[in-house]
């Protein structure tokens, strides 16, 4: 039966009666308005343990900043540990759905039995972006690739490349979209449904492809909220950051489960 794209979005996160739901292995199509519901449902999860979420988000930011200051190895470590942290967050969201509290410890819960598979998602991402780098270098030459690595500090040289830079940015953006589609739901599929790395990436990509319009709505909403959150010295991100993390879980529940 087809989904009415104009139907009012329904929350699927608050319902803890897992026995009344069916898991959809490849995901299903949902109404466009559900993109907004993912955000509101995420806030419903976050506000139950707001303090823990804020501390968790701050720890994530600090870890990213610290690793970013470590040349090369820090960047490589980020690719590997970020999916593991995301897996822990998904476990925390699942705990909240079942009536348990979200704690800061959930951030590190991904370092359990599924850590290897989560790290595999990170390695896939690293290899994929290396591939993008190679493509950009092959098309535009090493100078443009060096610019993306931060090696060009001459504003005059950058300005002179104008259109070339714009085209390169568009190509990088276009090639990055399929990567994000494959990654987006891979974390909960691995830690909550025991998918292999390949299965999770494939199912995530398929689910995102089926829901382009809801994701467009979701993207517009998050873009507007990001602007608002950035105005007061970025302090709004203390709320929006946790909502962004939780919305990945609420979208997963909506697309991969049906009552």
C-alpha cells in the first residue's frame, strides 16, 4: 500500500511496544512530512535527559578538537572512532525508547562487541574520501587538491582559480552525498540489528534513496535551526547538537520499523 505524502507525520519513537512492530530490512518510504517529525521526535528523546545529552555533546566536540590538532594520525583516528561513538549514541537512544535513562557512558558503549564493524564503516568512509581526492586531483591537477588539504594560503592564487575551485567544490559535494547516504543509518543497523558492514552500508543507502523528499525537508529544517543556533555565540548548538545526533535514530526507527 502506498504512503500518502500529505499525511500527518506520526512519531514512532515513543511507542515502546516492540512486539507490535515489524522490522523492514531495506527500509521503507515515508511521507515527506516525516522529515520534520524526525526532528521533533529527537527533541522528545533529548529533553528527557537534557543534562546528559549536553555533556555528551560537549565531550564529542572536545574529542574532535583534540584529535584535529594531531597531524595525520588525529584525522585518521577521527574516521575510525566517530562511528564507534555514534554507535554508542544509538544504543543510548534505544535505551531511552525502552524507558531507561540516557547517560554519558552511552557515548562509549560502542566500544563493545560491534566496535570492529563500526570502525569498518569509518575505514570505508576514509577510503571513499581518498577516492574523491584522487578524482579531484585527476580532473583539476594537484594544485586544487593541495588547496583542499590546506596547502594554498595565497588568497590571490585562490581567487585566480575562481571557477575551477567552484567546480571542484561541487564535484566533491556531489560525490560525498552517496557516502553520507551509505553511512547515515549504518550505525544503528550495526549496533541494534547486528548487520555486517556491507549490509548496513547497502541498507542505509537504499533507505535514503527511497526517502529523498523527507530528507530534503529534514535538511531544510536542520539548516534553518543551525542558523538560529549559531546566532548566540553558537550556544544554541548545545541543544541542536544533541537533537541532530538523536534525529539519526528517530529517522532510523521511522524508516526501518512499521506498526
